[in-house]
C-alpha cells in the first residue's frame, strides 16, 4: 500500500498589502538659512510612493518656516533627489521673497501650509 505525500507551502504565500503599507512615514525635515534669502530644506521619508510626495513634504516644511518669519513667498531653485534602502530624500533650495516672484514653481506660504494641514503632512 502506497501513501501519497502532501506538501504544505504556507510560507511561500504572499500577504495582502495593508493600508499601513501605503501611509508615508515622515522621518523629518531640516531647514537651513543660507546666504541672503536662500533657504535649503532636506526632507526624508519612507513609503512615499512618488518623488512628488517627498517634494510636497519639503514644501510643507518650508511653508511653516516661512510663516514663522512672516515671509509669504518662495521660488524653487534646485533640488537633488535620492532613494536608498526604502528611504526617499530630497535636498531643495528656494529663494524667499516678500513679493510674489516670477517662476513656474512658486510657494505661497499660507496656501501651502493650509494644504499641508488638510492632508496631515507634518511641518517643522
């Protein structure tokens, strides 16, 4: 009499993604006032999903910083983006201004801060 062998492969089954797998984890943003009106923001997070999410986090940190100093506007100058080991990071430089600057990417501090509060994105 021959008995059939049965193999269980439970360890190979993938688990279904949880909602928490898609909730960004904000690891902090550092703001540095450079020469004159230049401001540098370094922001880091996990589970960003896209680079735009990390840039949005940097903008939120900048908007909070600007409101503390009563500066209403900033214009994007340059950025560096990186991902390593699941950590997404940006290093962005802006120029702040009391007048609305010309440019494609202008930060209006009160509007951006309100947007960040609504989306529950932390600010510095």
